[in-house]
């Protein structure tokens, strides 16, 4: 086994991959949202109902299945994480239980910035600068490295509906590189504007106000403003993709660690 210690949190996400007393990672989980609800395993989220779930956590494997009710939908979430020597295989899936809308679906990684100060994706190199900007590209792999360790993340397989595309982004935070392998709208089935500042929860504006804003000259500055601009506006525009009853989203990824 490459790692000296592996630890899964009781909420069914990976919390520690230790090597020589250093934790190489921050918490790993999933994220998804609609116009009002937000789910994040490690942070909890808000405005959803967990109807039922089953958890099975062992030393090197984490399995979770839960049924969720969102503001705009209902779905099963299935998670399988396996640690195999120097790699972690993750398979995360959503099965729609009725017609539902999603902003995105994310397999989330965090890596210790002091161990992995450099990130490379889509042929570009980024140094960690504690900057809340998403460097997002339509690619299926990303590499992070430092003087002693390297990790290569790649997408092994996906299932999606046509209006989603698969992207990866890296973003700096105080202690970590945040890496999202993400199903992100290519085309919107629904458009919303949310209040994202001055409140602990992102809140959708009334439809009539959203429609006015989306037709105004301001609209071009609102789309995903918080993700890509250094000037953070209090309202942002987002797109949602419709998942019909019985349709599935799935991301299977592999993270391979090595000593340099």
C-alpha cells in the first residue's frame, strides 16, 4: 500500500490519505445543485431532504446510496470509492426518480497546496495563489505536483445527457487546490439568477426579475460571475439542465499518486 493511512469520514467521503505523516489531501466529496437546493457531502448543503440512505465504509472502500428530494427534483445518489495501492477509483452517479433540473454534477477533490503547488491541465500550468478563480477547460485529465509527489487525475468514463459537457477546473483556496471533475451545461434547459452574497444560502430571484436581468446589458457580466471574475457581483446567472425520469449522470475517475 502506497499510503500509510486511509480514512473515510462517517458522512461517506474521503478525508485522509497520509504519507510519511503528511495528509496529501483535503476532503473529497460530491456536489450538485438546482435553483434552490445544494448538496455537498462534506459541507452538508441546504434546502433538500435525505429520504433514506445506506452506508458501508471499510478501511479501503466507501459505499453510499441515498435518495434525495430537491426543490426541482428527486434522485438516487450512488457513491463508490476504492483505494488500491497508490490510486483511488471513484464512481459517482445520479439516477433521476422524476423529471429534475441540475446546475451541475461534481466529483470533488482537494490537494494539499504545500505538497502540490503546481497544477497542469489543457496544456497550461498554474501556480497556487490563494485565488478564488475557476480555471475550467473541457478536458479529461489534470496533473498536480511538487518537489516530492505527483498526482494524475483522469476521467475513466462518463454517462450524461446531451446538454451536459464534461469539464475539469482547478481553483485555489487557503490550504488546498480544489479540483472539480464536472458535468457542466453545454446548453441550458432553464436559466436562473441567484443572490449569492449577503446570505448564507444562494437564493433564486423571482422569475420576473430574473427574466428582466437576463435580457439586460448586465446579463453578460452575471453568467457564472463568482467562478471566473475577480470582481464578485452579489447576483449571478446560472443554467440548469433537465434530467428526465429514469435518466442517469455518472462520473468515474482515477487519481494516481507517485513519489518523484
